[in-house]
C-alpha cells in the first residue's frame, strides 16, 4: 500500500462519524477528555477552514442516561427519547465548549429519515449544511431521537453518516469506532487479521462481522459500519474505518483501520436517500408490463400497470413497488392516498381524467421520485 491512501489527504469536505462508545464513560456520561481529544484532531484537520468537516455524532442518549438515573440504555422508545432530550443538550454544549478553544463555531443539525426522503425537506437539509460549512461553522449532526418513531428512524448513525456524506457532496467519510478496523474474525481471538483495504463487496464475502460493541451504549456495531461503507462507496465516496484513538493517523493517510475504495459514481442525491433512508408506508403491486417499464425503461408508474395496493399511506409517502411474486423491484414517492388507488387500478390516465377530473391525469409515481432496487431477473425480498 502507498504511504497515503487515495482521496484522504487531499479531501476538502469530510464527514466524520463517531459512536457513543468513543465519547462516553463506563457509567454512561460524556467523557470530556475523549471529546477534547477528538476535537483536537478535527480542529487541526480543518486547517483554519481550508478543509470542511461535518461531524455526525452519536452520544445523546448515552449522555442522558446518568442524569436521568438510568444505568443502561433503555429498550423502549419513550425512555430513549427522554434520554436523548436531556443528553442532546449536554452533547452539543460539550462540543461547543471544546471547539471554542480553537475559535470554531458549532451548529446543531437534527435529522429524521422521514425528513430526508421528501423533496422539500431534503433540499432544505442540504442548504442548511452547505451554508453552515461555507460560513465556517462545523455542523454536528445527529438523528432527531426525541421525535423519531420506530417507523421513521435511521436506526444507527453509521447509515446516517453515509447518507450525509452523499448529501453534502463529501470527498471522504471517516467512521470512528472502538475497534481499529475490520477484521477477518473476532478481533479478540488470536490469529485474526485486520483487513487493510476493501476494493468491493467480494473482498469481505464469508467474513463474520460483529454486532454492537461491548459498551452497550450504541445501536450499531461493525455490521452497520460495513453497510454504511457500502452505501458511501457505491456513491463514489471513499471510506476509512478505524478507532477514535487513531483518527490522526487516518487523516494522514497512514495504514490504519480499513480503507474502502469507491465502487460507483454519485447518483441523483434524493434517490440515494429514497433507497436507503426511507421507510415504505405501503406497497403497490405491478403487473409484468409495468415492472418492465419501471425497471428496464425507467419510466413513471401509471395507474394502468397497477394490480394491487397494500398498507395505509398518504400522497408524498414512500412506497415499495412489487412484482406479482411479492418482490420489491423499486421504491418511490406516491402521488395519491392509499384510499384513492383502488379506483385507479388498471385504468388509463385519459379515462380517469374524463371520469374523475384533470387531477387524475398524472403518474402514480413519477420517474424522478423513483429508484430501482433490483432487476427483474434477480428480485430482492421486500
């Protein structure tokens, strides 16, 4: 391997994700020394503003445990949200004070998956983050745990970080953990080796990847980090996965952690969010002709090609598009409420317009609001 990894030392806009276990004490409170150590490195990397950093930081729920008298992360959503409400303020206050030592202003940005799959909200998220960066501030991004429901949660900040990297057109994504990279087995087992580079999914086929860390304060683990790396690299963003204690070496391009090479090119921004961040509220069943049109020709979905509807959803919600075997072939933002669609099934837009009015002479899902998930010949379970 070369001394400097491609796309690392020359990256201008960088997204850094740090997990709860890298920021908190064993008791669950914020560890000021750990936060300061991370900030010391990030402030140096910024190089007086020549490079831009977005920090996706976990830790809000973990930081709120001790103040609320909780000894461990609760399983129920209501208490998680209560802990996040208390902890988010503590987390941002700690970052604000720590970055202030370098004259760097911090801006808080809280996102939900529901926000990011909708066109207007997506554009607003991009505009806010881009403006903060251009004004010299450092955005601290977290999932809005205090209001997110089970159905609209990202589930972990690794995936959120990958999507933010694409959203802000980042040159690099750095995922920080309590493990110094991806290993070909349990890192605590003798004989296992660190995987220095991953050129594509084939490089890690058959490798057993661990779940959440032993600290018990986070939601992810190595599985979610590898999935996040896959999302980012497929969109053309290189990824470095390493431990928080080795972040300085990572930014220097040294052989630390695991470097994931880009495998694809940047796609339309919102489509990446739609594919990876949206939670479908229902499904439309397509006949064979509509599947061919949507998947092969990338056309809009018209009422004539729909033979079934499932779930309850409103216009603007994300829905799955399934073939008659039940496999999801695409995902899109629907233009009608679920209760309206039965009267549209199998009918032409001209007939609908004549009977129901001009508002019905339109696509059920426009091609600009649609992302293909799989080919017809290799369906993926929905």
